[in-house]
């Protein structure tokens, strides 16, 4: 559908959207001559204003000069792009980064920038400066306090928004923009709020962890003493723990036993497991057509034989460790803005069961990963925990995962590299 308007001197233009495009384009006719332009706007109101400006330029500059100024090739970058044009450019250039963000991460960065721009009335990227960023900070803090949120929580969330938006102005991104002909400064330099204290991780009480492992067999085989689900709940929420939930049990083994993230456990494959010449088992969390690690890099974690045998005992899928939807049933990666889970129902059951066990964390599954990280870091050291958890820095492990689950034991960590990997790197001797 196009929208026609009559301009002065019987010059005609119409607005339309090409298939697959978010932006309005413009057709114009002037004294028998025809041209097409992209307005660069998704709003019909803004597109119409741009079209009228082009028609005015034709009247004042002449047809050839005006069309030369306004007819940019698709790969040309506007000198002062709108927020929408800028985010589209970022989507293009970030694919060329040494370590490009995942689609979900990239869209989270963009949503944070759009949130700041909308709050401060910024429509073009050149108008986003340190003053506007400070204005957003003041507004966000004021609104949070008005809603009677905890001040520390407001500040932590605000820092996350600022950090996400600032990622669009990383050194690598600014260099990419510069190569495209767009010179920008980072408006978020120094914008993070200082002095925020990260609450250290408090381990789960020992009795809760022991109850989880002791009652895990009831999750696997069914608990005949469990209460039936209430009749008034929706069918989706009616979880009957009298029935076996083998898939949820497998998730427990992967997340508490190996420290996998929810999406990693959801996509874990049997071919991620291997065994070296000494009979030790490992799992390598690695990229495949349906999954990409959060850090973009694979990692190897040792697997206890008892845990391996427990996983094999509940095996129901020849390809994936946890049974669920086939990958073909999921949305393609290019269409996703956030993770899509194969085993969503198994995770719902697992979360409900953890709450029954006394895990009252807002993210019970992630709490298990923290428990795993806490045990490894306090028993074997931060660097082993960093490697097993897949963190970019030991400081992340220290800040969020290194609560004392036990007093540290001064003993050497067994070599966890498979034989094939040992041949690629020199041996490192532990000091006694």
C-alpha cells in the first residue's frame, strides 16, 4: 500500500515500503522525471516530512542537484544517522568483529540504547552526548525511587543498561564506523556509577544441597508421597511430582554437577562427551549449528564417572542429553532475539522442584551454577573455576561465585586436559 500526496506545482510523490524493509521509500515525479529514495524513517509522519523536504529542495535547487544530494546508495552512511539508522549500521558492522556478539546479546545492547534515546528524546545519534546520558541516569534513579525500589538494585540495573548501550561504542565498533565514514565519540565514557558493591555469593545451606541430591531419585522415578497438583491451576502449571521426570533429573546433573548454563544444558549433545586414554571423561561445551557458547569459546570440564553413569541411565534421545523438541522445530538462529529452549517444559518442572527443595532464588537454575562455581573456586582455586564456568576473567568468578562452600583444601587439581589437548601445550608442573 502506498500513500500519495500532492505537492506544489503539481509535482507528485508517494510513500511505500519495500518487501522486507522497515523504512519508508519515496517515489516522486517532477515534470515527467521520476526518482525513488529511501527516507530512512519507519514512521509515516517522519517519512512524509522527509519527502516534503526533498520536494522543497527540488524547487529551490533544481531537480538534478536535489536528487544528487538525496539519492544515496544503500551502502552509504548518512552524515547524521537517526537512532534507527545507527542501530542498523551496528548490526552490519558487528558481524565483522573478532568476537561478534550473539544475536541475543546484540539486540540487548540495541534495546538499551533505544531505551536511553527514547527517555531523553534523542532522535539522531549525534545528539547523544554525555549530557544526555547524565539526564537518563537522573531520570532512571528518580523513577526507581518513586516506585520505592531498593536503591542498590536501581543502581545495579542502571549500570547494566549503561554498560549494554556503551557496547555499541566499543573501540572496535568505533573503528568500524570510521571505516564506513562515520566519526563518533563514545558518549558513555565514564558513565557507569562508581562505588556499587556487588553482594558476594552466599552458598546454599548444606542441608538444602544434601536434600537435593538425596531426593533427586524421586525427581527421576516419581514420588508416590507427593501431593497431586491443585485442580484450579492451568494445565501448563499442573506439575505432578508423583510421575517420573527424567529430563528434569538430567538437567539437575548437568547444571549442579557440571555447572552448565541453562541454555548449555538445553543444547548439550552426547558427542560433547569424550574419554582420554586413562579412562577419564570430559565434556566440551562447544559451538554447533544450533548453539553458540556465551563467550564464543569452547571449554572442557571433567566429568565424574558416577555422574556419567547417571546421565546414561536416563538417556532418551540419541543426539541430545536431555530429550525435547527437535532443533528443526526451533526458530532459526537468524530470527531469534533471545534464546529458544528445546526443553522448556522440563525446565519448568525442574524450577518448581527446586523451589520445593527450598531454593528460593529468583533464578533457581543459575543458583545451581553458582553453587558449582563456588565449590570449584574454594576447593581448587579461582582459575580452575573460571575455566570450568567459561568466564572471561577470574574477577567475574570472584565477585559472583566464590562464596565458601567448604574451607579451601590445599591440594593439586588433577590435570583435566584430554590427551589430545596435552600434546598441543607444554606440561605445567604443580608446586608441592
